[in-house]
C-alpha cells in the first residue's frame, strides 16, 4: 500500500514533510517538492484514486486551521492526524499540497524505493535565488555536482573532542554553538584547507553571525510559502533580508577563495588537493552539466553548502542530543550499541 501511494503521489505534490513521532521537530523536515496545485470549491475532499487520504480542507487556506492551535508544535498535530489517516496522508498548507510521511516504514519505503523521484527540494521563498546566476547546488535539481560532497564523520569526532574538553573544565556546553563552529570549520577545511572560526571567539565572527541570522530568517513562518503567487511581493520582507545576508556570506566565501588562490600559487600544487581544487578542475559533459564551473558558480556552490547545512544539520543534531539527554534509557542503549559495534578505544568510522 505504501509503495502504491508513493508511486501515485510523486506527480501531485507541492511539498513532502516527515513527522516520525510526536517529538519529531517540524523544522527538521528535510524535503520540499514543487508540483502542480489546484483550487476546489468549498470544503475539499481528496479523491481516493488520485491522492492519499487526509482531512477535508478549506478553500484558499487549506488545512492551516487544523494546525493553528498547535502553531508552535505542528508536528504534534500531524502525529494526531496520523492516528486517523495512517502513515501517509495529504494536507494542504494554504494552496500547497503536502504529503506527510508519518512512520518509519513509510520513510524507509520512500528513501529505499522512491528516492530519485522525491530527491529535489522546493526551496522556501526566503532562500529562493534572485536570478539564475546565483543558482548553485542546495537549491538546484539533483545532478553530478552533488556527488562530490564527502561524508561528515569527522564533524562528530570534533564535536566530541570539544565536549570532552568542556567537561574536564566543569563547564556546560551549548550543542548548537559547538555544532555550528565544527560544521563551518569542517567545510572550511574541505574547501579551503583552513579553519574559518575559532571556538572561543566564534560569536564575534561575521560568518557565524550571518549563518545564525539566515537560520532564523529562513525558519520563520512565511505566508509566501503557503500562497506561491505572493512570492514576488515578499509581503514580510523575509526574502529581501535573507538574500542580503546570503550575499554577505558569498562575499566572505569569495575572500576565502582569493586567499586560497594565493596559497595555491605559493605551494605550487604539490600538496594534496582539497574540494576547491576539485571544483576548479571539474569537467562536465556539456549536456546536463556545465563543461567548466565559473568562479562565481563555485563561490555560490560553497556559500550554499555553508547555508544549507546550518539549519538542516545543526538543528537536527541539537534536537537529537536534547532528546537523548532527556531520555536516560535511550542514552544507555546508544552507549551499549556503540560499545558493541565500535568499542571504547577508537573513534567511530564511516563503515560503522
């Protein structure tokens, strides 16, 4: 049943949300898809042969009122709807058709059998590129350039090391702060072979402040995401403020790139190449990918990787760590599993 629903829904949806249980954060929903929408008269009932089951919706506003009384935690309302409509159901967020994946089995079926069909993102209005020249990777369709990004195993090793240091000093730690700095430095080393932030003074770093600002602006409720015809009007001025911060980030990345060029000239290409070198050396087939990437394209690519991970990765890690700390039994099971699979005398590896 899950398979047939997912096969049918991929051609009718605007958005795809995940709500695995009542504690799952709505902001962690990772995948947004743009597909056709329609206006139906008065209360709308979905056609069982075309769409997944779901609650009736009102014209224009859809099911926004159904989520309204849980406006600070809409995922809890989605969990309630799951009990009535099953693990895969349809709601309308304003004028946007939305499929909710509300169980682990449904999520497994989606990612295992239909990942290519649902892989592209529908960018929120606040992060919509202002023109094609700014069109980089996290906001563009899945393609060959995506595949050059490596794993993030070392990110967690670095965070663990910092937590151990803070623990020895008897200080509390802010997971979001540690993760943001670790993530930024991970990308800095991947692309430019250098750290871009210092843990102790990171809050005064311009890139740190911009990434935080973009994270806040891009997760604010935006009426233009529910009613796409308002996107060009930008009624809350969110897109304008966000893109100003994005452009400022791009300027910083451009500075890193210029420094990297100077370093490359000094070392005369004798050292191991980083991802900046790979982007410079990229050669496409000229059909579904460019033959070469321009400097501007590379800089926007890197900028969007910095921005794209700030919310989805950092907030998810913060949420998971918070839930583990709040549930000692889950913490114990996690420690036991790590002990059985990895042991206690080496770092966790990607193969684990």
